C-alpha cells in the first residue's frame, strides 16, 4: 500500500514538474536557497563575457523592479558567450542577488 501511494505521489510530482519545465527551463540549482526567480526582457547595451557582466536596458520586471538599464553578473559567465550590444534578449534572474541565471536571444518581433 505504501509503495503504491509513493509511486502515485512521485508520478504526480513528475507530471506537474514536467509541465512547468516544458514551459521555461529555469536553472534553479544555481540560485541561492530561498531566492525568488524572475523573468525579464530587454536589449543588451554592453557585455563583457570574460568578466561575466552584461548591461541590459530592460522592461519592468513585475514584483522586482521598474524598467531601467542595469548591469547584471552572469552565473556562470559562459552563458554570455555569443551575445553582443544591441541583441534583444529574454532572461532569468535571481531576485535576491540579481544574478543572471539564463539569457536567450528574443524571437524577432517580440
């Protein structure tokens, strides 16, 4: 009986967790414990991939900050490879330390 309950609970967790992951993969493991994760979009105004720094003029990030231009530290720095000033991007941000966890080129027209 306990085995079947455990199996049912595990299946439900995997199904629910799998649906959320399919929408947008978030590298939660890189975030500090207890930190909230936020998503934003904007345009890169400067990037120093070697130092792991990127400046983004971004739209308001609901629940975190108003629209502004801000420099973010990327964790890990290698996620900035291939990006340049002028690129339209979407990004995942750790709210506690403003660490950039993921950055993607935005689809044209978005």
